[in-house]
């Protein structure tokens, strides 16, 4: 059994309080506050002190990768195997299979979602309309609305032509029933119905969930909360949830931060502990993000790390120029010794990533798009996963298939297959009833480890991750939020999404935008209007057009001489600085600039100072 006292070592007073507090417990955890550490130490501490039993404990995360991480940490903290860890869907699927077996019922075949059925049911919907209709159906179902409630109250539908949606929903439900299919939302509903039973089935299933720990509770939707309430029964005294309402960004999936902020009304005996210290980011970055957040539950977040630089705000002339800025900034930092894997460029949408990828490719900068690991994109892994998907294999069958492939493959292809087998084997240990969908999700969610590549991804996919240097693109007054006149709740979610993106950075944060935006997003009004990215014609607004232009021409000429990129001779940031403030001597020049080559080469610094004097 783990030593309980050792589990408290190295924790702050706030973290320690959260670990030992009496349940039911709500832990409100700021970004960077060490919530995963606190959650896993709390689970291990309660097992070590015999407050709980591991066999009757369940830890729930929202992604396979997060559940994997919780399980991995618990395995190290505990002397024995960790409690059951999984996602809402994987755990609910286990309940469906177990409960159905008790009742002697066949389990419907699982499909990823019902969207693929629409094309086979005769609906004449455009692809765009089909996506909108299906997304709205899923949002309503996650909110707990079934077909009957929609038929009785069409006003629940938030898109035009609600009766078309109700017709689609009705046809889908009949098709699934006829073909004995269930999608992931059905899994939650069926599991809830099984554990709500008052016979031996419900009682047996309830024994598994005497103590429940839920991570990222701000992302829970009503259907998921209903499952937990039914699974635990009338006694919620063993419930621990942790989350941050400022990071609730999945409204399209039915999540509602009000479920977290109002939890005390559901559970009057609820204890609340706040983790309000950010250990990840510098004080300057925490101060910049604080005004974007809502401090209703948590109050203002404090920074453990002092100092740091405020976010840099830059305007660019075009989307292409903004992408070039991102690539050049990464190249500059890497030249100074920063690993590529310590940097990320984040955007609101997948569409915004294409110019970034092109700019990085032109500079031969290694990068990972949307979190796809080299493992997931390896041809031999793609081939195996395609087979698993086509044949709808379960995790045990996938492990057998990969083992067979290993016995008949070349050494150069075996490395990735061996890693895939390790991942699949660990998933089988964690969730014996997982299938190819679960493995696909896990491969997508695993953060790249040991690979020096820049991360290029969306705000949503960046959640839960961190980098030393982060660049947010497309955050202009006309581009973020992307639409004017958003409903209050949608605007609030865009604000929370921006907060999530800003708090991914530990050391530096660059925020940029391109025309037609002329200023940063109104959500960042507290940071000022920013400045133009040199060299562009708009640098003239700073009063030094000829100097900026000539300095740029000078660095291009020197770069050709030395066969280097121009930004390695004089960085964009240093060019802007010199265009505004003329150094009086060489010592002042060297004190102002940060381009490494200037500090390393006295001859180059002499030439730059001579150029400044010549154009002065």
C-alpha cells in the first residue's frame, strides 16, 4: 500500500487541502494549477488511508489520452493496480455490455456516430446542411432531449426549419432500432437506463461506483451528469470533481459550465476547494489572461512564477504575411537554442492552419499538425488501423493482428508497429472492451514525446497541453470572434476559448492578426492595440519609413552574402525596435538587440551601426 504521508510531500497548502478534503468535493482548479497531480494524489491518498477501495472507485476523463495519463500516474503512486480509469463513453459501454449480459439481451452494434446513416436514408440535404442538422441533433441529445420532447416542443431546436430536424431525428432513431445499432450518445442513454433499474442489475452495477472522480467537470453535459447520478444512486458522498468553468469550451457538445457552478444546489453537503495559483506561466502572462476570464468561482488567478514579458501583439498585412511571421519567429527562437517541440502555433479553426503549415514547410521546419504523432501517420500503422476499422476489431483482436504483423515485417517497419502494440496492450489493460475507435482516439490524443517538432493545432485541441512559446494567429477585431452579434452564451464560450489558448504558454505569447482587422480582438482591449509587423509599408505609422525599409534591404543583402535567412541577420523584432529608437553608439545598439548573430559577430554589429549612421 502507498505511503499516505509521502503522497502529501511537495504539495502546496491549497493542493494538500484538496487531496485530504472530505467528499463530496468540488475542486475549482485554475489553468496551470496542477489539477491532474492533485486528482491522482487524492485518489491514491484515499486508497492508502483506506477511506476508499480501489475496486469500487472510478476515475473519469474526457479523452482516452487523459484517462491513460491518470492511469499511468496512479500506477506509479499505488503499489497495486490502479482503479478503473476511462472516458464517459468507454465506461458507459462497459455498463451496457455487463448489464445486457445480466439480462440476457444482445448488445446493439456500436457505430461511431449516426451521421453516416443520413446518406442512406433518402434525405436530400446538402453537405453543409447535413453537418448543421446533425450537430444540432447531437447537442440536443447531449442536453437530455429525446425525440418525444422535440416533437412536443420544437422551440428547443436552435436552427431554422426545426421540423426538418425532427423528421431527420425520427428517421434516424427508427433506422438504428431496425438495424440494432447504437451510437456513442445512445451508449450513455442505455447505460443510464440500466443503472437506474431497481432490480439486481442496477444494484450490481452501482457497486462499481461507490467513489467517483471526474476530471474536467466543466465539460460535463446533462446526459453525462444524469449517468453519474444514476450510477452512484442516492448517495453522492463519494463524488469528487475537478475543473475550471473558465475552460468550458464544448457547448456544441451540450456541455454547460452552469452544471459546475450550481453543483452545490444539487449537493448541499458539497465542500469546495480552490486551486488559484498558476505554476505554469509567468506573472506577466497570467496578468494578461486574467481579464479574459470570469472570476465567479475562482477569483483572480495568482502566478507562482514572477516576472516575464507581456504578450506581444502584432498586426500583419495579409494571412500569408501572418503565416510567414509565425514561421520566422519559430526559426529565430530555434536559432537561439529553443527546441521546436517547445513551440506551438494555435488557431481558432482547422482552415487557418493551412497557411501556417505551408510557411513552415518552406523553411523546412519540422511540425506536427493537429496533434498527429509520427506514430499515427506512419504508413504501416495507417494500414493496420484501416484493417481494424474495416473489420470493426476489438482491442484484443487488434493486439493479435499487430503481433502477427510484427512476425512478418522488416526491421525498419517493425519499430512503429512495436510501439503501436505497446499502446494497444496498455489500452487493453486499462479497458478490456475497447475497440478500434478507442485506439484511434488514443493515437490522436497522445502528445508527441521525444520528437522535436513544432505543434500546429487548434485552440480546442491544445486544451490540456502547454509549450514554452505560443503564437496565436487570427485574433483581430474583425476575425475573433469570427461572427458579429453572437448570442451571449456563444460569445462567453469564445472568451473562454481564448483564455484556454492564452494559458497554454509558459514563457512567451505572441498574438497576431491580419487585414481587414486593424486591431486585436475586442476581448483583448486591456492589452492595447499592438504594433505593425515590420517590414511592411504600414511601419510608416511609427514615423520611420525610410529607416525600416533600408534596414530590411541591408539585412537581405547581408543574408545573401552569408547564405542565411534574413531574419537571422536582424530579427523582425529588432528591426522594429531600431526603426523607432536610434542607438547613439555601438554599445547601445548591442544592448537593444537580441538577434544572436549580432552578439556573436562584432564585424556584423559594426556593419549594422555603420548602416544606421549612413541612413541617419
